[in-house]
């Protein structure tokens, strides 16, 4: 039974890590590339650096949750 549990845990951790990577690319790399090409950036009173920081911190938090989830693997 622990084999099934471990595989499900690893699958869930992989899902969370993929969401974290998507957040990093969407909010971290995307605005940086758009600003480097002179395209319009985010509006609404927030700076591009502030929004990028929020997205990167969110992705980092989800990645950390995935790492914590892997601590629940059974021997």
C-alpha cells in the first residue's frame, strides 16, 4: 500500500511543481521580456517589478509546498 501512496504523493508534488514553474515563467520572465521589447507593461498602479516579485514569490511558495509534500513518502 505504501507504493501506491508514494506514487500518488510524487504525482501531486509534480503537479504542484509544474504550477510553480508556470507561475515563474508567466509572472517572472514574461513581463521582463515584454519590457525589454518596449511592449506595454502591467497597469493599475503596480510597477512591473512589484508584480513580478509577487508572481515569483507565489511560485516559490508552491514549489516549497511540493517539497514539503515529498517528506510524507513512506519507506
